[in-house]
């Protein structure tokens, strides 16, 4: 019997030269490169896919964050410290006045400060019925404040009115003088944080905003300025009668010139500088015109009496009305838009 012969399966395969010669070097190079391509192209494809997926995930995450933030700020009206910090970094608007955006962070600064005062100083439970009513009130007042401040800042740019840091320092320096003596900056900072919940940069921002509104109010009220100039001449008369001068100056409603008496108050009384001016006078003497730091009008004070710690004076007040009238006109023309729902409140309501 003949022995069966089997062919090896690999006999048909072409033998690969083991030695590299000038004739086979190209073949060896191609074989090595072909082996590398197996790893190159799949990894290249995976890297592109990874970058694409990362971009999609990042955009989706940002979109979710924006939507959640919008929901929390504009629908829920979240007033937490977390969202306050976000709005200080990202200048999202809460309203607009005459085309000027009102920053959400400014609104939260005033609202949270008032809420902090109610809880810490007045011991009011903000979850009670009375507390919720108070919250509605301070929401409206905070919105009105930031609308006024933003409109004043707009007018200030148009009028080239500016407030530098030295004037803010002066206001704070005056506030540190109390009836019990002068307090340190550290005590002042601690007091502002405890009572208002404000850090130094926040109460400085508030002081600067008030100064800008004050300067703008004086700059645009030409009617009050004319009355102040007229009063400055009338008070030069010996034994000038402030009541008679008020009748001469006249005025109606909020523009009416008024007279009042302070009673005995501390020499350092926080009345916009009136007590400080009165202390420098002799009995019966009337001061020159005073622009108070409260920015509510022109004043003349007449010393009634003074001692080592107290002073009493009569005052003539010529109110500033032009700024409020301009802002009211802007609202009437529909140029004020609020992006959150803030309840209307009775102006007679007071925070207890």
C-alpha cells in the first residue's frame, strides 16, 4: 500500500525573506508600516470621537446650568448667597430703565441686607404671615432703589458727574463719629456686617450710589437752585424769619419749602451735616446754604441753643424734586421693564 502524502497548508504561502538586502528593503519597510497602520487609524478615530463627545457634553452642561440659573433667578427668585455671588460675577439684569440694565446683584444686595436686618435686629420670622408681608415690602423698596441708582448713574455719565473714592472715604469717616465717641474702622466694619450683613465693598458701593444720586439731583434741579439763591439773600437780613422766607419761596406738594425745628440732638447727629453746621453758629445766626449728604434738598439752619454735647436749631428746607419727576416720567413712558414679578405695596406700609 502506498503511503498517502499530505500537503502542508502553508506550502502555498510565499516565504518571507529573512535577510534584508537592497532588493528586499522596500518590501520590509512596507510590511512594517502596514502593521503600524492597524494601530494608528483606530486611535485617530477614537481621539476625534472623544473631542466631539467632550464638546457636546460641555455645551449640554452649560445649557443646563443656564436654564437652571434662569429658573432659579427669574421664576423662583432665589435670593441665596450662592446666587448672589454668581450675579456679582455674571452681570445678569433684573430690570432696565431708559435702556440701562439694572444688575441683579445690586437688587440682591439691598434685599438680603433688609432681610438680614429683619431677622437679626427685629427678630421677625420671615416665614410667618407678617414676615412674608415684610418681604414683599422690601422686595418693592429694593427694586425701586436699584432702579433709581441705575437711572442716576446713567444721568451722571451724560452730565459728566463722577464720585471718587475720597468722597466715599469721607462719608464713612463721618459715619464713624457717634454720640458716644469715634469708633475704629474694625468696629465699623463689624457693625455693618452684624446689622446689615454687608462687607466693606458692599457698604462702600451703597455710599457711592447715594453720592451719585445726590450729585445728579442737585445738578438737574434748576428750580430748587434758583430758590436756594433767593433764600441765601433773604437770610442775610438781621433776625431773618425762616417761616416768612418759606412763604415767599412757596411751592406746592413735594416742592413746597418747609420749616422745622430739630430739638436738642447730639452735636454729631446723623442729619446730613445740619448739626455740624449749627454748632459753628452763634445764637440766632443763620448758616449759608447747605447741600446735605442725604441729597434731599437745600437747607439753611438757624441756631437756637447749644451746649457741650447737644445742639438745637431751626431749619429751612428747599426740596429737590427734578430727579424723581424725571424718573416718574420715564416710568410713565413705559421705559422701565422689570424681569421678575415684584408685588406692589402700600407706600404707607412701614417695616416694623
